[in-house]
C-alpha cells in the first residue's frame, strides 16, 4: 500500500511538471523516498502491534491457555524486525551521528605504543589447537611456534575439552569436544574489500590457513564485519555453514550449498567423527544488510553448540 502511494505521488509530480527533465528527476527521487519512508513507518507500526499482541498472548500462556511465542522471530512485509520493546528503529540522524563519533576514534588510543600495550596481538597456540582437533582436521605442517610451545596432553581428553581462541571482532576459533567451530569469520584488513571499508583496529593474529580446518562455521548475520566473502570462497563446501533465515541464497549465488538455515529456537544435530552435537539458533537484537537495498531481508541470530558434557554460546554482534 505504501509503495503504491509513493508511486502515485511520483506520477502526479510528473504530470504537473509537463516535461521538465530536472523536475522529472526530482519527482522520481521524491517518490522513491516517500515509498521507503512510508514503508518503514508501516513496518514500524506493525511491529509495535505484534509486540503488544505477543505480550497479551504471553499473559494468556501463563494461565495455561496456549504456548507463548514472545521471543519468536518476526517478519513483516518481507523484512525481519526485532520483536523487542528495547529496540529503537534507526534514523538518518542516528547514522550521521555514528559516522561522526566513529571518525573520532571511539576512545581508542591514537598512540601506537599505548595501543600495543592495551590491545596486544598474540599468535594462537597452534600446537594446542592441533592436539585438540581430530587427526583429519589438524594442520599438516609445523612452525617455530609449535617448537616453542609443546603441549603436554597427559590426562587431557579432547573429547571432553573446550578451547576458545579470539581472533578479533566476533571471530573465534572454538573447539567443543573435538568439534572445530569458526564464528563470524573476517580475516581481511578492511571489512568490505581489501581496500574499502573500516580498517581493523588491530591486525588479525593469524591467517585462516594456519588454523586447523573447521568443521562448522556459525554466521550470526550478513554485515561485512561478520561475514567475509573471501573466507567463504576459501572454505567453500568443505565446511557446514549455519546461518539465520534468508541467508542461504547469498551462499548459493557463490556456489556454496552446504548451508543449514535456522530460525530462532530451531535446533539441528550435527554429526562428525562419530559424535553428535546439537546446534540451536537463538534470538538476538540487531539488523542485517550488505548493500542498502537488502536491509533486514535476512534474519540475525546467536547460536548455542552443545556437546555431550559442555556447550558454548555465540552471541553474534554485541553492539546492540
């Protein structure tokens, strides 16, 4: 309805201008802007109504009338929205303010020596990562780091052990009882391309090919600083990708089909090396988009990975 109204405004403007090309262009821009603004307002109104209805249903479920879906995902007009009262829709002013404050450094030390002290970059413990990996996932080569950091695995059962290596941003290499998990992978110096986008505050501590091979990759959402297209090309179908709803097509266009798409609270079993792990997508408050035209066309999520005796939680983007 809002899109038709915006188109009608544009056609009315074209009739009124009677052939003036510059005014035609202005009318087209105004129609598109009106279309999107009205559409956003319509979605925002529907979101608030849905939250109200869910709260009422939750109160009824407390009385045993039906099951609550208070924290189920919500899609309106082909766009996912946050079904939480704590969420506030972002405006153009919010975007401008973010650009201005970001350029100010966000309080990050400008002195290089101070930055090195406060945020040191440490190479991963490759020997330990190999020792906790299944033989088929371990690296085939050794490095000086391995010789300097020998691992005594006496009394350590990799099938009952968790290790976590933070690689910057939301990228972690986590080992859960023998399952190698890579989260929100980004290894480039900049977020969009190697020459475009915000630059890393600190360099990545290692290359992707220096790590043991991952079994699964968890992708919380499709923002450039959480999903590196170069990593997707490098790993391809050699891993299983777990992604939120609406993101599978993005991988398929790049020839990647070993993808499991999950809704919030949806759980699946992943079996590898004779062991089975449970992977569950969980709610989180954020948004998605890579080009300005696909905003919130795919969902965002956190993940829980459960082994036989332990589990991990990947929350995704912590900025909201």
